[in-house]
């Protein structure tokens, strides 16, 4: 593998996603015969996997429509081994399409995807690139980041669909090569887009998009009626409920059937401030001492309409770690 595809490292990404040295991270992109999983097929899946041994690019190509089920199953098996997925609009297309095909093919009803870092959602909602660029298509962002010259493929996604139809009849290896080259370039180029996170309001982005805390994936953080709400999904679902965490009266609700969890923690409201009292938890919060908004065990999460995203995310991360410690795992 070309050394330019070595994994991008960032102190902030390590904070939110966990140390890359200890995580299996995959970059994902798929090719399909259409947009709807109800009447379209999975053609090809690409997966660039970062692990301690190095970087590996794997592709899963369905030689026929009859092979779709077997090919998709092999793809899902490798996805399941990952801790984090990196996609580009994966939430609304790639993963959604895969879920639809799993249902259509009666495959793996309890399959749970790893945490998905969707770079499109991060750029679209939490950076100025939307105002600077004509659109946020992956190739447009690649060009902005100076990556366009690294592409070798000669076709578009729409052309790959037409080529696959021809391949089904001809089995022409050159057509297969063109389709697979398009997919591999999409995956390899996407792997180089991670530095675009530097051009985003990253703390606000992760507050909005969520982040993983081991096998719990936080997807929503909100302030509501004097409480801090934390919601998300479970990678290893279980059912658990409690109304006390250490010396804090709160609500913890974990459901194995929906694979979701929710937590509500009381916060102090005073003079326009929303403050977390860390002293009531059996957890080391010394890492918060670096923030100006932390003093004597109290952390200001919100001041008026201004959310302190970095501090709030850090508090949520530590509290979620504490909750994991009391879960009957």
C-alpha cells in the first residue's frame, strides 16, 4: 500500500474516537445498481482497514446478482470486526442501503454497525466549506484538499451502474477492472479526507453528531428542564434501568431490543449558568481541571445560550465511562 495512505493522526480525533493505535478503523464505500435498496442490488463494497499490522484494501465484488447475498455477507463479517467506520454520506446512503438489502435478503437481523464518522455530515453542518465550494460532492472536496491528481479511475458512479449491467452479460474482465478501480479510488481518496476535520468546528460537530465511548455510541446530547440528556445506541445491547448513579439521583435506561440507551442527569441552574456537579460521582474528573469553566468539582456546561461544547463533550465522555463501569456487562 502506498505510504501516503498511512492513517491520519489528530489529537482531537484521538480524544473523540479513542487512540487510533488501539482501534480497528475502516473506510467504507459501496457501489449499487440504484438508490433504493428495495429494488436495487449491492454490486461492490470497498473497505480500507487500518490496524497495527498496516493498511489493507479489500473489495467484495458480486460476479452476478445471484452472488449478491454471499458477497454482502462476507462484507458485513469484516465490517463487524471494526470499531469505527469512516464514510461520506454513509448515514443517509451507504449504511442505509446495506441495512435495506439485509432486510430484503433476510440477512443478519441483529447486525449492528460500528460507530460511523460521516465526513459529509461533519463538513456540511460544521464547517464553512458549504459556503466556499459549489457543492459538497466527494470529488469537489478532494479537489479543494489538493487530492484530485491522485485519482486514476475513469468513470462516474452512474457509469459504473451501466457498466455493471454490461458485465452481467459479457463477464468482460476490463469492465470489472473499471468498476473496481472507481470504488478503490473512492475509498482511498476518502481515507485522505480526514484532515478536512481541521476546517470544522470539531467540538460542536461531535456534540451534534455524537461519539463512541467504547461500545456505547452517544448520538444525542441535550439540555432539557434542568437535566442533561444523553442518548445513543449500544454495540452489545443489554437491558438495564436505574435511578441512582453513585450519589446522584438520575435516570438510566438501557434496552436490548431497541439497542438504545438514554440517561438524564440533573444539572444546577444558576444566574444563567448550567453547571454539572462532578463531586457526586465515583469517578476521577481531574482531566477537567484544564478548563477555565471548572472549579472545585463544578463544571459550567452552558452560559446563557452559549454551550461549552468541548467541556460538555468531555463531561459526557467521562460520565458514560462511569455508567459502563456499573453496567452488568
